[in-house]
C-alpha cells in the first residue's frame, strides 16, 4: 500500500492510478450536503471561504458525537453522489481530493479530469474503525450544522482506494 502525505501535491496526484490502495496521513476537511451548499453559495457571492480549498481534501463525512476519552465518534463516509451537484464548482475553486463512498457522475468525472484531481473511496460501514485513524479534530466552520459542520481532521494511515484518477479513469 502506498503512503500519501496530505496535502497532496500535483505530482503525486498525476502518479495515482485507479484501483491503487493508499494510506493517507495529514489534514482533511469533512463536509456533507449542507456545508457544500453553503460553500458554493459563498463562492457565487464572491466571498471568502472559511477554509482555503486549494490543494486540499474533503472527506464526505458527518462524524457522530465523540465519547469521553475519544478524539472523534464514528466517522464513516457518506454517499459521494449527494455532493455531485456542488463538486465541479469546488474543484474550480482548487479542491484536489475527495474521499467518500460510491460512484460519481459523468460530469464529476470529467471535472476531476479537467482539474487534475482525484477521488478516493473508503470503507462504508466501518466508521468505528476509521475513527481510530483520526488523531486530532477541530471545528472549522458552520458549527450550527452539528455533525455536518466542517471539521479539520488529522488522520494517520487512513485507508482508501483511488476510485477516479486525474486522467478520469474509474476503477469500475
């Protein structure tokens, strides 16, 4: 398994191939439907985003409440296609990496290719296991959304598969 340090650089993105298994370490930002909607609304209004997306990774996840002594609650992936309407705009704003579960639309795959980004698939139904890969968390924006707020997660050896590479090739 290939180890990848985050934020991911352009050269690493270009080298990744659909189907390749990786372990991600570094910072990722969680965001689901409502956070995506707000980010796109801010971009349309030409306002500053609460997180600079350039070169960054979004994990489609809404962590559950953490238990005492834990860094985070369960943090499994959300179905990525729910974010497809927003993804081309966020890629245009500099987002380079997404992590989730499930396939992406043809439009999103074209946008991934156009912007030289990458989409990783991680293990659905394994939120408790994935939470053990999270070392630190902090709330970044939209706290009123609760688990759908944007959180910064520091992950170590977070398992994923390259599902759509920067050339637009899907693992399917």
